C-alpha cells in the first residue's frame, strides 16, 4: 500500500516529482500489482466501496 508523505514531498520537489518517482519504482510490476499498491490494498483495508472507487477513477480521466 502506498501512502503519500505530504507535506514532506513538497520539500522533495513537489507532488509531481514524487509521483513520477513512485511511478518509476513501480514500473517493473505487472499492471494488476501496481494497481494493488496504488489503491487496491487501501480500498480493501478501509472498506471503500468499489463502485465509488470506479466512479472516482472515471471522473479523474
């Protein structure tokens, strides 16, 4: 499970730079594994409704 480190990430160059670094680190993973790290595990742990998660993903595109 990935968790951001704001506001520390601001000191490291900002959210975009940190997000790009995380993307680079996770690039070797299979797409499904990457999705688990970036949201799937947290959704299960916190009991987030999958339909709400899907709606948020669609709205972000």
